[in-house]
C-alpha cells in the first residue's frame, strides 16, 4: 500500500524536476532533434529510476513490507487511556481504497478518451475518399482543418484543391518523423499519471517540438521563410486540436514563427543538457533502497559485527511476562470484520513513555509511522531473525542505525490501532512468525 503511493510520489517528483529544467534551460535552444529525444527520455527515466534497487551497496538496510496489523487487544483498565477508548477502524485502508478507486476512474476515463478518438479517425477514413500518394494517404473528409496521423493526412473535402504544397509538405514531415508514435507514447504515460499536472504541459511541449521539426524540414528545401510564415498566418482559423494528431494551425503559431527567425544555438550550448545528469543521479541515490549485510563500518571506521544470537530480552524496560495482556496465537474478532484473525505477537502493558529496548544486536530496518501499527520499528538480526515493535510514542533510533542488545530504541505509546498505552511485539524467522515468549529469557 505505502510502496505504491511512495512510487507515484517519487516518479511524479522526478518528472516535474526534469521537465522544469527542460522548460527553463533547454526549450529555447534550436536543437529540436535533441530536445525531442530529451522529452521522450523523461518518461522512462521518471518511471524506472524509482524502481531501481541495490544500486549502491555501501548503504545498508532492509526492505520491509508492512502487512495489515491483526492484533488482539484485551479491554481492561490497563488498556484504556484517560477513560477514553480509541475505536478500532480501518481508516488508513479506507482512504487508500478511495484513492485507488479515484485513480482507476481517472485511468479509465483517459483510456476511453483515447479509444474513442482513435475509433473516430478510423471511421472517418473508412467513410471518406482516400487518395493514395507517395508515402502517405490523402483523406478528404469532414474535418475543420488539415492534420496528419501516422501515414494519413486528413483534409477538409472542400479545401482539397486549395492547400498550398508547403502545407502538405509540413504534414508529410510529421509522417516522415513519426511524430504520431511520440504522441501515442505520451498519451499512455498521461493515462497512468493523469494526476500529475506537469504531464499536460509536457504534451504541449512535445507537440511544439514536432511543429518546430516539421517547419525546419520544410524550410531546408530552399523555401523562403517569409513566404512560409505568410502561409502560417493565413492558416489561422482557431480550432481546438486533438491530442493525438497535429494541426497545421496549431496554437503555438507565434512560438513557431519566433523559432524560425531565431539564431541557431551555438554547439557549446549543448553543455546545458548535462544539467540533467546530476539531477538524475541525486534522485537515483534518494530513491534507491539500500541492501542489507551483517557486517558494517561504524562512524569510527571499526567493524561492527552483529552477534549471532536470537532475540532474548524482554522488550519493555523493567517489564516481565506478567505484564503481557494478549498472548501469541489468540483469536480475535475486530469490529466491522467478521472473520477471526490470529494474533501474531504479544501485547505488553506499560505506561506511556516507558523505554523499549532491542532484544538482540541488529540494524534498524524501519522506523516510521505505518497506519494501524502506529510508530513502528523493525530490527533485522543475524540468522534471519526480525523483531517488530509497534504503537510507539516516539523513536530513539533511526533507520540504518546499528543497535546493540539492550539499547533503548523507542518509547511505549498509544499510536495507530491501539486502545491504550502498550507495546505490540513480534518475532520472525525468515519471514515466519514465532511465539515471542519462547525467545524471552527471564
């Protein structure tokens, strides 16, 4: 659950950062082919960098998937804080379900829009006059203005004989450069990241590059720029263009004219594209989830070795087995959930703020707020052991920190799905739950 939200956030943040650099630094350069490549590269970069793992092995940690908490709470005076009992709800999961439903609706709307637009073009082609030309098909049909889509050029039937050859050449340039394929890729990206406002500006920038390239293709055939610009000005008949195909009179007309009259950028300006590399590197480091090892170097450069012993201490300072309010393996029936759940740990009564200690040497794999778990700490130990400490008031340790047996890692609290101050404690071996009491030595 959390991983999916984090992925979308990271991907969106990376895309916005890279696109912002493009808009502020690179979009005014006349290297249209390179700008097109950069824009298309933003999609795989922003999609895949947040997914990359284990790129920098010197950093050590453990990737922890946090499941839903199934916990038995014994309701008695020791489990009630200030006489007020917290309701046991699935609010975090309700919010997540709502967000996922909203996201899926957005994706569905984008897919339907794409489908109906493509279907409309296919129907137009089938019901219109088609003239086979060299390298493309000219389709005379009921459209407001000329545009291209793959190797089809749609033109208003009444204007078939009126268009200047340069207008046709412009649309042929879109076909030769395969601009429609770019737009298909962009539309699918927008479909799955529709919530990111930058993707709509991205689409406009990509279409602008397409127009710049097509203009350049026409002008390099010894066409007078003044004559071509006059044709552009005469073509202004403002119609809203569809996202999947390119209109000759695209609303970026002024930008196109400015770009045609702009002095060609110096090759030294290509060094500006290197600005994207450190940004990608920074995000790659930030998003990479580090690996785990059992031998580490501490801040004094001495080797830190985890003793190969299973967890054995009582996790609450000065506590005892008599303070256990709910045992491992007991059945519970939570409100709004008819199915019984097995308690996978033990609950230990204690006053809020009581120190919680590490039950064995290890490294902090997780120290964060995790929904119903509240403030959660997970420690990875040698031999495949893990210990989980939930509902903490606060932390006295941080992720990737080396912990020795008996050190204070946090404090008993009442966070998450809790009816009173207590510690929920679990022990795992290679991902399987164990009875913590079997590993507590008095």
